[in-house]
């Protein structure tokens, strides 16, 4: 745990024990700022690039309820993470809005404070299918903002990508409901896969230009082992920018926060901005400050890690907050992951034969 900071002292504040940590740093001097938690491995969509029916079919064994982290367990991990430097928590999945009682979890997380006494940002990434009904309750529970995945506006194409015939109009209604509920500024994620929805790039950009929403184009990644990834299917962000710019001229703008994964571009005519996330063609490991917790409580220090660290075993084995804090500091302190950078250094097209985790298991 070479560079991990000290922790374990506690003071009393309003009767509650407060862990004190000066923040953890990994071996490449990266802090832990962003915590992504997968709250369910289930999903009502079967997006072809994420949970293809051939793998996630009727017989697929999803986790039992007692295997999932409980809300108490998630809250404890988040409290300790906040002491270690985390400022933003993102709930993901699977489809996080399928987790029963998600509003109660959000309430608990919204009550947490940083060592400076500030609330954390609580965000959620969703396929949008349940937003129209849940947006108001999510806001009331304390959710700060949502990111909605939407890969096409063409209903036929959208339905074929989610592969459960879910209409795009219902997702668009969910996005509007979230906006009205105050869950903005809302980001929209479009995963671009060549030959599938790259024909929709300009259409999507035009549709959300001059709207309150920021559309982000994500390079299709080689996560997991079930999506049959090939480099030919990746549309480099530079190509996305060129295609949009030919119709609506764009200019790049500076990032707002360190570790921001999306590169920001704005329309020269003042029509708002877009983002591109170039996980394949322009790795951003150098500033990566994300920790991920899988559905059953494993801490992953990289989206492409093959093994996680079992925090659930610690929690269920009776570890107190100090022990949990020490374990997390030690794991983060030993972190030296830079998978995407290494992949870029290798010959393009070379696929690593590793046992990687699935996106639906770890979340986005
Ligand atoms: N179900 C929610 C949703 O779709 O927004 C949350 C979980 S999903 C795994 C999180 C994000 O990961 C989504 O925006 C999805 O499009 C993206 N994603 C899934 N597989 C991907 C892949 N192979 N490459 C890039 N993004 C991917
Ligand atoms: Fe479900 Fe999200 Fe994966 Fe699509 S991308 S299958 S909505 S978890
Ligand atoms: Fe972070 Fe790993 Fe992605 Fe690099 S490959 S940006 S270390 S999650």
C-alpha cells in the first residue's frame, strides 16, 4: 500500500463516528474519486453488444438476492469510500431501476457526507425504460442526475439493438420526464458500432442539438468475452467528430474536471455541446480515478480487470469500518491498471486472451 494515505482515526460528529482519511492514491498517483456500483446483474433489455440473448437467455443463472450486496452493505462501502476521497457515486448494472427499493438506497447515499461535510453527487445510468414512471420519486429520494443510454432514434433499429422490441418513444418520454423532474443536466450515451448504428450519428446529433441534453458518443469496447468484439466494429471518435462537423461545425472545449472521460466539443453556432468517449482510440488511464463495485461486492480497480477484491466477504465476516477502510486503501494503493493504454500500445487488432468481466456485471 505504498502510496495509500493513512486512515483509521475517528472523531465524533453529531454522535456518529466519522472515518478520517486524507485520501488514497494508487501507484500511479491517481486518487479514488468516482465509485460505480452495479446494483443488479439483471436487465429488461438484451442489447446485442452487452447481453446478447445467445448468452443471457432463459437459462442464464442470474445472482440470487442474498448474493447481491444489501443496501446497508452498499452504504457502508460508500461511506468508507467518501472518507477515502470519493465525491461521486454512480449506480449502474444491469438495469439499476430494476433493483427493488432503489429509491431507499438513493436516500441512504444522499445522506452521506464528505469529510468536508458536503453531500456526494449521486448519479445513475439507465436504459431509460422505467424513467417515465420513476423520475419524480428518484429526484425526491436525492438522486442528483441521470445518464440515459440511447443508441438510435430509428424505432426499428432501436428495437433490434435492445432485442426485446422496446420502443424508442418510451425512452424519449423517460428522458423528458427526468428533465422535468430536475435530474439534469442529463447526458445521453450512444454506443457506436460500425455497420449497426453508425448511420445514425448525424441524425442523433441533429436531433439533440439545441436541446438541454448532452449527447456522448462512446467507442464500442472490448469488454467481457460475450460480445464478440472486433476492432473493425469500432468507429473512432475522430470519425464521429468529422462526420458531425461536416454538417454542424464543431470546436473542441476544455474539460471541466480532471479525470473526465469525455472530450467535449461545441457547435460553433451555439447549439450546445457533445462528448466523445474514446476508450479504444485514445486511452485515458493516466487520469482514471474510478473504482467499481460489482453486484456481489467485488472491488475492481479497472473495467478490464479479470479479478475483483471481495469486499462482501469482509463485510459479512464481521469487519468494522476501520478494517474495511484499511482493506480498500490497501487495494487502491496497489493499483497500477492501465489496460486501455497498454492495448493501444499493442498492434491494433490484437485481442488479449484474458478472462474479462462483462459490462452487465460491472456496469458502465
Ligand atoms: N442498463 C444501463 C444502461 O444501459 O444505461 C446501465 C448499465 S450499461 C452496462 C452502462 C453503459 O455501458 C451503457 O451506456 C451501455 O451502452 C454501455 N455499454 C455496454 N456495453 C458496451 C460496450 N461493449 N462498449 C461500450 N459501451 C458499452
Ligand atoms: Fe441492459 Fe444496459 Fe446492457 Fe443494454 S447496455 S443490455 S440496457 S445493461
Ligand atoms: Fe481506467 Fe482501466 Fe479504463 Fe484505463 S482501462 S481508463 S485504468 S478503467
